[in-house]
C-alpha cells in the first residue's frame, strides 16, 4: 500500500485505494439520486396495506416482507449520504444531501407508522395463531412480540403518525451538534517553549492528549478547552433540547421516567443497568487511582492533572506497524474464529471497506456502518501505530457481527439490543492481545500490550461508564424539572469525576467540559452499554482460551442470531450470564490484575 498522507486538504487528494468504495452502494451520485426519489415513490408498496395489515395471516406476512424490502433500500440511501457526510462534512453538497435524507427518513417513518399501530390490535395468542397458519411468519415472531410489549406505551395511530412526522425535528439536536463540531469549531494553534507553533483541530487533539511531552500535552489541552468554553452554552442548550424531547415523550408514553423508556427499548432491566454503573464505579475506582498514581510516579509529574491521564507510561516505546502488517496479525489472531469469520475479515481488509486517510472535514474517531445486503463500511484514520491495529480489529468486530447477522437473518432481525453491540468488537481486541502475548515477546512489548488492554478497559469502563453516570444524573434532574444548563452539566461532570478519581487526579475547569466531546449523549442510553459489551467479551474470551471450539461455537451462534433474541438471552447463548453481577465483578478484578502486573513491571 502506498505511503499514507498526513492530512489531505481536499477529499480529491486522497489516494483512491485508501478510501472506502461507495460504488458498492451506488455506482454513481446520479444512481443515488434516482433511488432517493424512487424509495419515496415506492412508499405505496407498504402504505397500500393501511387499514388491513392484520386482516389475515397472509396479508400480515406480505406487509412485513414488503416493509423489510423497502427498509433495506432506504437504509442504503441513508448510508450513502451519511458516509459522504463523514468523509467530508465541510462539503456543502454532502451537508445538503444529509438534510434531504433526514427529510426522507422522517417521511418514511411517518408513512409506515401505521404498521405497528395495526399490529397492536392483535394479542399474543392471535399472533401465534397467525404463525401456525403462515409458518413463514415465524421469522417475524420476535418482531411482532416486541411490538406487543410496547402496547402500554403506544399513542393513538394518529398521534403516532404526527410524532413520526416530526422525526427530522427530533433529530435536530444531534445534527446541530455534529454540524457545529465538524464545520464551525476552530481551535487556536499554540506555541511551545522551543518556539514551535502547533496547529490544533478536534481530530488532532487525541494525538496531543496521548503525547509523552508534558508541555505539549498540557498546552494543547489549554487551547482545546478555551475553544470548548466558547461553545458550552450553545452545546448545553442543544443537549438540553435533546433531554427535554425525551422527557416529554416519556410522559406522553406513560413511562415513569426517560430511563425506563430507554431501557425498555434496549430490553434491559433497571437492575442490569444500575449494576453496570454502580459495580464498575465502586470497584474499579481503587484500581484506576493506583493506575493514575503509578503514571504520576513513572512520568515524574509533580501533579497528576486530568489532562495527563492519557499520557503514555512508556513514551519511548510506541510500536509502529503498517496497514498491511496490521492486517496480517489481525487475521492471525482471528483464525480461532474459523473460516467463515476469517473470510469476512479478509474481504473487509482487501476490498476497500475501510476509509483510512485523514482529510479536512472528515469525521473524528472510528465507526462501522453496516447497510444490509451490501457490506460494512469502516471509518478510521491510519497512522502506522500499533494502536491503530487495535482500532481496526475493534471495528472489524462490528463488521463481522453484522455481516454474519445479515447473512443468517432478514433485515428486521439483524440488530440486537445496544446492550450487546460492543461485545463482538471488544472480543476482537481481546483475541488480538492474546495472540500477541502468546508470541515470544520481550518484557517491554508485553507491558505495551497490557497497557493497550488497559486502554480498552479505560475507554469502556472509565470514559463511557462516567458518561453513563452523567446521563443517569441528568435524566434524574430533568425528571424533577431542573433546567439542564452548561453550569449544571459542568458541575455534575466535575462532581462524578471527583467521586471516581478521589485525590489521585487534580481536576480543573476543563475536566467539567468533557461532556462536550462525545456524541453519545444524543444516542439514548448508549455509553453504559460499552461496559456491558466488554463485560461479556471478557468472560467469553476467557472461555475461548479455556475451552476452545465449544466456546467459539457459542460465540458465533450469538453473532449469527442478530436481533432474534433479547440481550440477556444473547449473552447466555454466548455463555455469559448477566442476571448476576459476577461477570462484572470478574471483569473489574481482571483490570485490577493488569494494574498489579504494571506495578510490578515498573518496580
């Protein structure tokens, strides 16, 4: 593969082989335009069932199949526009098309909302009777029964249609946040004592955050925070609007709280939710405080500041790896998963599923988008670092999951609860670590892998669980009618960070602003689910090490099941029982053992 560019000023400057191939979705922009128009015209293929969805078993089956077929086409249209926006959010055409698709999705949701409303005329006995008469309806059994579970919280068909018509408006807070972040927010460069000027962007800040140069790291942080402060009231108003929307909907739908509404959608009990937040914060905090104090000691820092938490513990050892080398080692680590899974990984790595190079306007971070019937698409920014290999393995975990689910399930059965979604991605990271540690390594490489594993747990068990804790507090305050302002958000974020880190970390004003960094707050109760997924993958990866093929078979069965089971059942199929707090406690204890080994390594 050709040498990677540092950053392209225009999307056109990026080498083609380092970009994803959107022609697998649509051959051209013109083809996409035609399909955008066509799916809106073809809404009648579903709306023709209005008033007779449950007239008989055959009509119900035909309606659900036609709805699935149209949903698949709509998803492709939406994915194309979303990926174009992600590859260059500064492009006015991409912005406009994203808005157009938002309008189309709102229309689609409005026009087909009657399907659920009419299914609610049935009861479970009637649905099972329909399935007996039309066995093909068996594929839709969970979908139908899930609809019935919403019955106590459904509005009248007319009211549901009106709510759906406001879909684009309801999505506005997230759209405004993303648009501002990508297109408007500009960070000032800063100068270090050597006289060198350093440019700063939202995408480049994580690189400074992980720098071994304390002056560079802290000055980048100050510049970064100064810009965030300028937007805090706007972003607080945007987030408050999102929360208010959820509060109103929860009341309209007769839920006790927003949390109840969002957990109902995830099919997760309050006990499971609170277990993740409470056990991890309580039992992990002492381990992470030890980690912070170890980092302060090793790096020779007088004070351990919040902006130092991601400083490398062994700054002179940063293993480099090319994309091709990373692809090879990832494939080796995943051989245990068998030929079908490995074939998907090879296809993804070799057939331009992945967008690798940074350019102005490209979205930050990494994600995997998986349009049904095509193939997954992965966005990341490659920099020949071993850390990138872990990011790649993570996103390939999502790709493998949804490729398998799409292969074995129809579109309405592919997506499991968010509670399970991060398990396949973190499983790939675990297998990569196990593979590297099984090779002959010097002590320094072993320590690096342990640090990388700790980074994964930090991301999921610290960063995201504390995001989840902020959500828990915000929803509680909003439920009591407390206005959600920038001051409230900063105060709550600072307080929960202080509870977690104690006296091990010095918090400043910027620490309280970290709620501005993540889009997850606009995605319902998403952040805490990262910890649930990692809890499951920790347990299942241990089983694979101990049992071999039987554990692999259980895991693959869970991936192939897609959304045909509730999250608790999916995890049980994979061999993990989340009805008990034990898997969480075991995962936290494992993190503690990693900190133990690090302390010995540096003693």
